[in-house]
């Protein structure tokens, strides 16, 4: 069963800081469709600037979508009335990359965790206190630390607090945008394992955004590879890591030598500017297999298996 469906989503915005004072249109998400199943961890991987974070913000309504639909529990959230949106915001929460920036430095941790309950529930003060303590313990925080401020914690502990705040309203769906990339390597594994445990305990669905393929391989059920605002390959985690089809996926995997035995492609050049998208296949300016047709036409989805598709003219359907 699908928890969230994204249909033909497009997000573009004006960049007012462009050189020569000219406005540029940034095409961050381009006609993207994705179905997210209830209870799964789906990861989105791609280089910085490929549109991953814009996609997450569009789902959270922090970025305005220009067209398309985002369906949650049968309703398009882009057209929801205010009252329904309040329900949506309770059920869908986000964990950000930088735990320090996402916490109010002037609020004690108890107050940070209490605030969403005060605003969104009718719980008594005692029930709120119990819920805050219970959630803090769930993410591995000592209840004695609830009277402290964010600056009194380490990076890993701050991310635990941010996770507790995301969980406090018992959400169904969590968007985690690079949740461990700002943490020391030694702490990353703790937070990843915590997210995995919480997913089972709270029966959560996760959209996990990361550029770290090792973390994605460990954590996710399915992986979507994103390039210049489009998903170019989608499959189960094993399909993406052991039988990748798209040259861009192979290039990403090549950057982590021990992770796959697939053909190695070393990527040259930078990601083209999303203000000046290439015609045809958007990867053609960097693809070692580029053919004349790739410069003219966008490849459609080719189904490799029931669960695996790729957008590349080289791919041959196996079903
Ligand atoms: Fe490369 Fe062409 Fe495939 Fe695009 S469609 S990835 S340019 S071979």
C-alpha cells in the first residue's frame, strides 16, 4: 500500500543572486513521480545540487511546487484546506541535516519537546511531561538532560533531540534529510541504528535523503537515483547496488570502490547548472556512452524487473 505518491512534481524558483544581476530559473525538480510504500525506507541518492533537498522541502510544503500532485492518504496536499493540513503536519515530520540549527538555542530541551504537544494536542500538563520523558528515553537521552539547552550537548545528542521532536506527535512518515552527514563518523552508526530501531517501534515510513551510499545500502529497502531533478533509476537496494543499469548509478557506485562489483565509471565534469538543463537525456553531457539520440530525446522508463526501472536508451527490458 502506498503511503505517499508524488505525481509529475515540478519545482522551480528564481535565483536572485545570479551574476550580472540577472534572474535565473532554477529547475530543481522536474516532472518527478515516486510512490512510497507504507513501512518502507526509501532512499534518494545523488550529488549535491541534484534536487534531493528541494524535493523533501516540497513534500513538507516548505518549498512551493509549480505543478504536480503529492498524495497523502488519498488527498493532494498541495490543495488541502488549512484544517486538513494541520493533520498532515502532525503525521509527517522532518529531521534536518544540522541538528544545532534546527533547535531553538534559547529553549530548554523539555520546552522544545513540549511545544508541539501543547499546540497540537489536548493532553494535560502531567500527560505532556510523561510523553516528553518517554520520548527522550526512547531516543537514548537521559531524562535529567531535559533541563539543559542545546549548546550543552554533543552533535550526536542534538540529533537525538531533533529525532525526539520529530517523533513526539507519533508521526507516520519521516523525511530525513542527510541526518548523519554533519556528525562525527563514530556517532553516525549510533544514529543510523537508532533510526532503524525507531522505524520498527513506531511503524514508520521513511524518506531518507543522503549522498552516503554506504549508509543507504545499510538502511534502505529501495533506492531512487536522482540526477538534475529527475529519478533516473529506481529499484530495491540490492538491485541498485548489485545490478545497476544507469551509467550515472554506476558512476556513483564507482566512487565507493568496495561497495559493488559492477562496471566502474569514473565521472568527469561537474553537475550542469539546474538553470540551464541539457536537452534530451540530462546526463548526456557527462555520459561515456552518449549516442546522438541521447542529445535529442529523453529516454522513457525501461522496466528491468517488476521493482526496478531505469531511464536510459542502453537499457533492455527483461520482462
Ligand atoms: Fe548515457 Fe544516453 Fe543512457 Fe543518457 S540515455 S545515460 S546519455 S546512454
